[in-house]
C-alpha cells in the first residue's frame, strides 16, 4: 500500500514568476502566505505522515524565505526537492547543500530560438544557466541530486538528440532527466496549437533517445501518464491534482482534518498508482560526496 511518507507533495510556495513561459502549468494570481502561516502547515504535513516535500511555484526562489522553508522542512525530517529555473542555485548552493536532496532545473533547447519559442524571451539563455551550473558543480563538494526536466513539444522534438548530446559533454553528470510530453494545463492551455505533440511521435523519440544515450538517466511521461500523477499544494494550501486540462480540488491542508486529507488523496487508487509511477526517480537518489 502506498503511504503518505512515500508521496512527494509539491508545495507551490508562490504563484509568482516573471518569466512568462508559454508552457507554464501554474494557476497565477493566488496570494502567497507568510512564513508564519506556512510553518504550521509543514508541521501538519509531518504529523499526517508526509515525508517528502517539493518546493515549487511559480518560481520558489523569488520568495526571500525559500531557504528558511527548505531548512525547516529538512530539520523536521522531510526529503526536500526544489523546482527552479536555477538562477540562484550556485549563489545559494552553500546554504542548500546540507538541506536539499534534489533540485529540478528545466532545459528545453540549446539555442535561443527554441527557448524563446517554447518558453519566453526572458528564458532565451536557459541552456547557459544549466551549462554554468553543471560546469560549476564539477568543482564543488555537491551533495544535491540534480534532475533536469525537458518539456517536449512541437518546438523542440527534432532537437532532443542535440540537447542530450550537448549536456552529456558537460563535466557534471545529472542523476535524473525527465522528459514530459507537453500538457495543455494552466497558462499552457492557451498555447496548445503551437506546442501540442502527438503521443506516439513523443514515445518514438524517447525510445530512440534512450538507445542513443544509454548512460544518461533518461525517463519520460506522456500527458496521459502525468494526468492525476502529482499532488500539488497551492500557496493557499488547497490540495489539487491535474485532471485532464484542468485541476481538481481534493482538500485543504490547513483547514481539513487528517482523515479527509488522507482519504481524498489515498482513497483514490488512480491517483495512488499514477503518483507512484511518476515519481519513481526520487527513490534513485544517490549519496553524493
Ligand atoms: S514555467 Fe516556471 S519559469 Fe516558466 S513562467 Fe512558469 S513558473 Fe515561471
């Protein structure tokens, strides 16, 4: 039986982000809670039995207290994950190194045009952000597992081979690399005509990639596989899941009691199975020196 301690709960600590990506999944415009309001909710998560927390957004590092929140969760006993574009990662690495288990950073292209096409003008240099991080990490005593994420769409399907080849020549090896078929969810729904990609085209490309790069820890998920496959806590503590092209509200971590929270998540065998399948990579965490 899948237990709360095994589920990675994604906590959107802010819905703010100024990068304006075309494929963004967030629900913008939900007000942030304060540090003082958040800490008791992390306590409640722990009391209920959760042991894995993902700090996401929006851009979580836009909150001044993001390191404080990760530190608090780590000290309580959570496995910690941070999903970020990575602009602050090297800068904050010394503070994060002992309190963060995983970081997830996006890379969707290795040229400006693809980055702009799939994300935004402000993300045009994202491949350099990743490159600088992976070069820099080779010279420090890093203990944080690195996961790259690539959203596969019509804008980059023919460039994936070049992207993996380019990253695998960088001096630091990542511990996981997830490829996701574009999902028209949240803000991204508006861009479906430009970005949507056929499932079988996506799967063919994934198999080729895996064969061509057997040493790179590549894995993937289709839109269907990702549907209902992650439990998200919004900045207002609503617990939601992606459900088709929308989100469905399950409960609220602050206001609802333990029984309601557990039954709304773990009482649904589809959610349980899909979350298990989608988040297997977190179990492959390595102890890094
Ligand atoms: S996808 Fe991430 S980086 Fe892009 S706008 Fe959304 S939150 Fe910001």
